[in-house]
C-alpha cells in the first residue's frame, strides 16, 4: 500500500515545519511548501511556492501531477500576524494578511481539489486559531482572517461532503514558535493615542506565546485527526482551550469581553 501524500503549506517554520517533519517520521509522503526553505534540517520533499501567487500554485500543481496520482491530505498552515490599532493600520498591510491567511488558503484548495478528489477520501485541514472565536484588541486583522477561515471551512465541508472529502478547522491557542518574533509590529500615527495600551497588550500576548504549547502537540493532533474515521469540523488542542470554547457558549458575551479587556485592552 502506498504512503499517503500530504501537502503542508507554511512548512518553512513554526507549526507547518513541525507538522511536516512529524508526519514524515510517521511514514507519510510529505511535501512542504513555502516562499523560502526551512532554516532547520529536514527530510521531507520541499517546493518553493508563494501561496498568494496563482501562477506559482499552477506550477506547483503541474509538478505534483507529474510526481503523484493524487493528494490525500492538504494542510493549509501558512499564516502571518500584524499588530496595532485598527485606526493606525495601513490598508496595504491589511490586504497582505488577507492574501496570506485567507486568499492563499482558498487558492491552494481551489487549485488542488482535483488531485484531492482522486484520492477517494481526501482530507483538508485548515489551521485557524482560538482568536477566531474571541477577537483580541490590537490583533483585529489576525482574528478577522481566522474567523474567515472558520467560515471557509464550514462551507467547504458542506460542498465537498458528496465527494467523501472531509474538511476540518484546527484552532490552536498560544504556541511557542517563531510566529511571535515574525509578527509585523504596531503601526503608529501622530496622535499616539494607543501607544501605551498597545505596548502593554503585546507584552502580555508575547509572554503568553513564549510560555505557550509545544508545537509538537499540534502536529500530533493533526496526525490523530487524519487517522480518525470522521474528523470534527472545528476543534482545538489542550484542556484550557477546550474549556474556553465551552465557557464561550454558556457565559454572556459582555462578560467574556470584560475579561479580554482586563487582560489585553
């Protein structure tokens, strides 16, 4: 029996790199993609591809069609973050985060669906965030893009169900990766109205991330998901984040955002 073929975007670092490496160790045929090569050693196959560039995705698809009969699993893991007040954030940066976090996932999925359909039981996992459910101040556009991925996942789940392609959304919380260092820093304007609040909010967020979950737990969760008979449509990792999702359903929304304001506002 041939090894299942897994394509992982955002595989140069962070969750994508750890997931690609872990699945390769478990015997999967893994192809990682990103705009640049990983800085760490890796054993899985790798292709350079900017997921915001449709022409590059077309070239990737042609290469995949030459190498494989089908793609069994697509993991859309590429992502970026920007921080700062909504009022101060330049529109070009907003477009950039949407290009990477939303439209890139759409382009990858749209292009590769014909190959995934050939696997007769393919799976797609989109990496979202717990921040898709609870918007954070000075991280508005990250939360917005992740909420978009949640909606994208649900619609895709319904559209692809007749083809026996399962679609799921994994919503991690704070993860200890280089995402913290790579986040685009706050934009300021001449009024400086938000400076102190942004500084305090980001200090708290960065501390949470630096003390966050080991990304290997995300990789193991993905491994579990792709081996389940039926994947959950939306899921997270860790008791604390599962508890947050439960509390969110039973507590008044104003109370939840009172706590968020105290922590990050």
